[in-house]
């Protein structure tokens, strides 16, 4: 009998065993791995929860800061609005004040124009009055029309270059005429001071020089070589004359010069101009005596020429005001 051929199976039992064992090993590995997965997930969950809590807290802080910043922003906005209102009000007030200032300035300019015209007119009238009321007697060279009731005379002289170089001889002649106008033996003392307050004779500082013919001659002679500094502003000289010699003395102060440097006035004048400063100085001492006559007379003589350094019109106007208020005479002499 013929043996039948045995069929070979592709998947036999041994192969299946190996495959099963392989799958079993894979499953075992998966099981071992999955044991620790809940722990990792739980830890990750806690970390996420902590992060969420922290972020929530930071969000609350940010919200609080936002509320504070919004409140501050509102306050600043209100403050800006209030400041704008104040600024608008101040601008309105400034506009009103500016308008009033412009109006006042316009009126002031008109008044200054009128005053300048008045000064020019008054100057013309003064020149006419001087020509009508003042004449020189050639025989005795006496000055006419000047009050001569004073007992002492102080000359405050502008000895600047414009005076020395242009009218110095006229000045010395004027001093002689002024002194000759007084009755003999009436004058008790003399003094000569520069516009800056320097004495012609320093040895007689703060005291009177006895009036004699020899004294007068010495004064005129000394003027030829007298060169103290002079700022073409007589305030310092007048201040010295009044404060040192006006006490209980009946004096006449003669201011002789040609022009005025307003900026050269002393610091103690403050904002006052030279005329106002002189008026303030003299008014402290100038009282009336028992007869109703002034203790101080302030006279002025201005010399005209063509080589001024300062302001001649300012000097003339200053002399006119000061002389008028202090019972004096004002004379203009042309070269």
C-alpha cells in the first residue's frame, strides 16, 4: 500500500507559541508603563492648577492696578481740565490788562508829547524872560534879577571835559558876576564843590571859606588847574552841599553845567531820575525861617555850546524844575 504524502502547514503550533509569547511581552510592557502614567498626569494636573491659581492672582493684581490707574487718570484729566479753565481765565484777564495797558500807554504817550511840547514852549518863554529880566551892567559886572538874601554860597560845578574845553572862561566870569551881585559884607562863607562831591580846597572840607576879595581871587585862580573826576551829574555834589552845610544856615546853591548823564546818578537815587533825587534831598532840609523865607535857594545856570557829551535838554529841564521848587533862578547862557 502506498504511503500518502504528509502536507506541511505554514503556521504550526510552535510558531503560534512564539507569536503569542511576543504579544504577551508587549502587553506586559504596556501594563508596566501604564502603572506610572496616573502619577505623572496627577502631578501635571497639580502644576497646571497651581499655575492657573497664580495667574488668577496676578490677574486680580493687574485688575486692581488697572482700577487705580484709571482713577488716577480720571483725576489727572480733571486736573488738566481745571488748569485749562484757569489758563483760559488768566488769558482773558491778561487780554483785559493788555488792553488797559495799551490804552494807558497811548494816553501816556499823548501826555508825554504834550509835556514835551510844554517844555519846549516853557523853554522859549524862559529864554524870553531871561532876555527881558536879566541884563549885565558892563561897569560893575553885576548879575541882575537873582535873589541875594542868602548868607552863604556853594557852587556845584560840572568840571567835565565839555565844560573845561568849551565854556570854562564863561563859567569863571559867571561866578564873579554872581558873587558881585551880593551886597558887600553880606556873605559869611563860600564853598566850591565838583559835581562828584570833591572840594576845590580839600583843606576846607566840611567848613566854610571866609568871603574876602583874596578868597574870591584864589577861587578863580584855583579853577584853572582843578581836574577832579566828574560824571556830568550834580546829584553827589548837591547831596554833599545840603547834608554838610544846610543845617541852620541860609545858603544858596548854584549849579553850573552844560549837560546831564542820567545814568551816572548815584545808586541811592534808586529808580528816581536826577531831578527827583535832588528834589528829595533838598526837601529834607529846605524849611522856611521865621520871616517866611527859605533856608535853601537852589539856582541853576546852563551853558550852551556845540560840543555836548550828555543830554543838554535834560540838564536844562532838571535845573528849571529844581530851581522853581526851591525858590531859585534859572539862567541859560549861550556861548
